[in-house]
C-alpha cells in the first residue's frame, strides 16, 4: 500500500467514543428541492447516539461550520445535501467515528483538471459521463432529463441491514454498476477513520488517505469491492477505457 494525498473539505469533527453522545447543533434549513432529489441512505443506524440530539441533521449548521466550500458549484448544479456520516471503528478508544459532511457535488475537479468521485459511508448515488476522444469525460451527477453516454451507480455501506453502530461489524462494501459498453478502469483511494483520539490529534483532525486496489467495471454487471476494516469515504479517479483483449481487462490492481 502507498499513501497519496487527495482532495479534502474542512469538516466539523465528531468522535463518538464508547459512551459519548452527539454535540448540540443549530436549527435546520432545507436545501432547495430541485437540488436535492431523493437519495438512498445506507448508513448503519447509530441507535441512541442520534436519538439524543434531534438536531443531528442540521444541514445549515454543517454547511456553516465547514464554510460551505461548494456553495458556488451548488448554485448551478446538483449537490448532495449536508449530512452526518458515521462509521463503526471498533477500537478500544473509538467505538465509532462521525463528522458533518457539507453539501457538495458528487464529482469535483482538482486544480490539474482530474475528475474525482467522492462517496462517503452510507451514501448511494449515480454519476453520468460522456465519451470524448475515446475516453470518459465530463463526469457529473445524474439528474432527471439529462443526456449522457453512460452512467455509473455507486453504493457504499458498512455491514449488513439492521446492524447498528454498536452491534455491527466493521467490514465495508462498495457496489458499482456501469452502463458503458465496455470495461472501465479507475484508481481508488480510501479515507481512514482514526482508531484513537491520539491518532486524530496527531493528524490535526485530518484523516489519512491511502491507495487501495480496484477491479475493472464491465457493462451491465455489478462490481463488488470489500474491505475487512472501517473506511470513512472512497475517492475514485482516473476513469479510463480498457481495451478488449488487453492484459488489463479483468485484472484487479
């Protein structure tokens, strides 16, 4: 495994230790309906932690605390709504980890122009793209009435239905489904939650990002990626067409 930096947005950090509840947050403001079509929430139920604080879903508070870094983009394109995202860690010091994730487009671009799909634990959404000069390009969120050459549906979750932050395991699952008429390869990076408060302080609240292996996507087939340890989010970038018959076709790396 090698380490490589990836894009980050500043976020309010909340570490849920064995018996720690959520902190209080300001009131809720809804994002305009046209920018937030329904999406599936597949995060594990945090049980009593969320019940203790009725303001845990305050989108306004999360955006304000993070400085609303994608406000300009969200004014003209679909953005995922702000939310709290939790993952089971299961270490002696940190039972579970969570933080506020501000609203954002599911696809962002680096200063160098690279397109990056970013999915957090508990999220599910679909991105679309075009084929330009034989390669995927113009990745963006799928919206009603939009036109595109292909789409990729993503779902990232921890454990199995019915498991909670206290009772579930820590295994992670990423499901991808591509409609492109061929194989697509990509590079993936995982954002890892802290296993101790000391580790979180050492990184000044930032989470380490590490390269992970991935397998090519094939048309019309569900691709399942599995990790036996907690992951807070996944970055997907450098999407590319795999030539049929090449040594890369069907090879995970």
